[in-house]
C-alpha cells in the first residue's frame, strides 16, 4: 500500500499551485512603470493657507535695549589755582606747579561744604550756586558770585552779615570760620602781600615827613604875619619856590594814601579761584575721576552727576514717531529686576550733555512691535527722525522716577518696554499677512468657508506682535473663521 493516498497527493498539488500564484501576484504588485512612479510622487493639489480669527486683548509696545546711567553728567574742573600767591615756604601753593595731594574718589556723594580733594595741601570745597567760580573772592569784590558765597555761608551756619554781594569784613570772618570747621586755614595775605602793604605804609610815612619838613621850613603853613618873634618875611621868589615844594609834598602824600587805601581794600582773607566749585544743584555724585594723587592740576578732573538715574537708548525713526514725552516705561534687567520710568526727552535733546573717552554709549535697539493706530498719549513733544518714514535711529532718554530694584544697577543694560496703545477689551485679530488692500485702497481679508474663498472688507485698528485688530463691515467675520495668509 502506497504511503500517501491519491487524494492527499492531489491536495498537496493544489496547495502548491495556490502558493506559486500568490507569490507571483505579490511580485507583480511591487513593479511600477515609470509613468506610475511619477504620478505617485506628484504634490497634492495646492490650496490656501489659513489661520483662525481670534478674539483677544491687544497691546502695542516699542521695545529697545538701554543703559542705566546717572543723570545730568557734567565735567568737573577747577577755575584757577589754589592759594593766592603764597610761596612754598608758607605751606601753601604758590604760582608754580600744583599737585594733587588727595584725589577725589569715584562714587562719592558730595554735599554742600564737603572737601572734594586737596591740591598742594589746600582744600577744594563744594558749594551750591548757579554762577560758576571764575575769580578769587576777597575784600573789595562784589557781584553775583559774592552774593551766592554769602548765601552758602549762611546755609552752612556761618553768618556773613548782609547778603549784599559785597565782600566785607563780615564775609571774611565767616570764610575764616568755615575753613576752620573743615580743618583748614583760610587763605590769609601772602608774604608778598604783607611786604607790599609794608612798603605802601612806609611810602605814606615818608610822604608825611616830607610834608612836615616842607611846612617847617616856612615856620608855619599859614604864614608868619602878625606873630611875635617871627622870622623875616621871605622874598617873593623864595615864597613861590616854597609853595611849589609844599604842593608837591601834599600831592605825594595824597598819592601814597590812595595807593595804600586801594591795596587795603583787597587785603585780607580771600577765597582763591581754585578752592571752591559752585554746583547748580547739590548733592552730586562723583561719577568718573580722571586724576590721581601726585598728578598736576590741568584740564578736567572727572565727571559729576546727580544721584538720579536715567536710561539712554535709541529707537528706529519709525518707532520714534509713535512715542511722546511723558509715556510710561517699564525697565527690566537681564536677571528680572524691574523699575518704572518716564520718557523725558526724544531726539537731539535726549543726548547726554557730557561724554568722556571711556564712557559707554547706549546699546543698540530692536523693535519687537509697532503700532499703527496707537491711542493718544500724554504730552506733546515728539521725536523727529532725520527723514520722515525712515528707520534712522533716534536718541531716547528715560527718567527713572522710582529706581526700586535698579538703585544699584548703574551702567547695566535693561530692556525698555514702552506701551503705546491698547485695544478696548477683547477684539477680533488676524495676522498682518492676512490683510490685503483692494484697488480702491480699502483693507480686506479673504475668508474660506466650505471650500470657497470670499472677500470681507475690514477696518484696520491697533497692530502689535504680528497681529492686527480688524473691524468687519457688518457681521461677516467672526471668531474661528479661517482667513487666508498664503497660497
């Protein structure tokens, strides 16, 4: 008997045929003609790119990077020499080279009456006043600078007498007491002044003696007639000669007295031109110092500022056109510290009044968003770009009204955010790319509904962060509608 029955052999044969057929079908399905392959790789039919309409609040801002600085910078220098002609032997500075014996210290807060520095052992003192120091002040001087010196002395507790603008003995005494309170002596007359005073006094004495001699030669100055024991009358010629000598002696005495009086009018305690610096407003801060102990005094000593903080920045002209003086500003450091400020100046008037070689300029700016329909802001001053509609940079100064966390952040970069407008609650917004302009100049958006695209006319409002407020004509646009932003 055979191992397999004929029926079993037939089943195996049929199964083999089926397997071979299935393999052939599979192999055939994987083979494509070149035309089929090209058709399979074609891109799908293009359609519009759409974005949903949203309803949200919108705030437009100008964003820039600024540098925190102390406000009102101004150069510091001396108006003249310290001392008033004293020699080195007097322990004070003379007309020769003057050297700094104690340099000012950067960061120091200077109050009225403080000693800024010393030069050749003499103090340089700070006072408040609008008239700059430009000369030595002493007996005989008068003017607005003397008057503000007298006012300062009175504020410091040293009474100069009347605030008259005339430097008299009361002012000199107040100056002496003021210097003593700082640990220094007021500038007394120099040895040369004392010598000159002595010479003038001797000249007066000599003139007086000459007049007495000339008077004695004639017996009496009033004549000798009618007096008992009087000498014989002089001849007419002798009398004329004597009168000439007497007149000359009187004139010499008058000149000597006039010279002595003129010199004495300016003789006494003085304030040398280099020993006082008047500041329009105190206190000030020594921001930068360009000298050190041992240097000679020539040129600027450094820079002083107020204790107030400000931020210097620049913005593109297109952004500056949206800004107004008085706008509120938010300031943020890289580590998250915040403070509030106010736009105080734009354009040329915003530039720092003083710059030094090592001063750092404001950092560059980037505008993250601009407004095209910003609400009105407080103030009337606007920035003027070098050309209308250009992006020429415009200087911006921001007053830091409340330094808060920025109190110790001078010379630090900060993010400057200025709010220029906000929507009235939640409004319909679309991407800027969705806005199109018709031939009649009207704005429109394209809305896709049920595979069809239609135009909807809109009024464009506030723009910020790549979005723009739209107000449709009628009720033809609503939240979640799909607007076309590309093809």
